[in-house]
């Protein structure tokens, strides 16, 4: 990788951090952020998902420094980062719409289950009634998680596919314009 590519890569990561922080600090519906979709996308298409994982953690730490730190942060961070594995294992490099939607849905459901299980342990009575009350209280937030994850995943993967198709089309045009080589 040359210096220009390296600078571009870090510029993209810094831009992603800025967008992620802004998405958490500006007014928005609860859990309607691009963070899970960033993780899903990074797991599926980047060769260095650790860099994007670091970007997500940095974005969370910066925004949590403003919003306020809390005891459930490890569960939230882990649930977000699980989307990397989902991106790598389920979505993969040849991401079609069905795989992206499936990965996004799985990520949303796993985030809901992990974070609300942590809330149950920390806040609610350690009974089945407490568990049911916790998950019932969380249902209204799930619609925002699901909508945000689907929207941002569609946006990230859609823009990526458009750019890839445009690059392939430009390459085909360039190759078609070259004179044919005669075998000697």
C-alpha cells in the first residue's frame, strides 16, 4: 500500500468515527445509529476489520464521554462488535441483498438479546418475571434498532456495490478501447 492509499484509508476511518459520534450525539430515535451496520460492513468487505473495530470503539468512547459512561458498556460494545463476525461468516465478500438483510436482522436480534439480558442482570429482579418485564420494556426500542441497522446496512452495502460496479464498468470500457494484441 502506498502513502496515498494509507492516507485515504485513515481519512475514511476518521470520517466514519466523526459520523458515528455525530449520529449518537445529534437528536435521533433511540438505537438508530450506523454503528452496527459499520461493523457488519467491515466484517464483510474490509481486509482489516480491526481498524474499523477500533473506529467503532473509539466512536463509542468519544460519544459515551459526552453522553455518560455506564456499567453496561461492555455488553453494548460486545453486541456491536459481534456484527463483525456476522459480516465475516454470514454476509461475506460476495454480499447479496438477502445476505445483507439476514446479517442485519441477526445483528439487531443479537444486540437486543445481549444488551437486554445485561439490563435484566443489572436492574431487574433475578426471576423469570423480571426477565419477562425487562424484555417487554425493551420491545419499543427494538423497532429503532432494526430500522437503523437495515437502513444503514443498505446504505453502506448499496453504495459499495454502486462504486464497485462503476469501477468494473470503467475497466471494461478501458479494455475494450485497447487495440487487440496479436499473438506471436
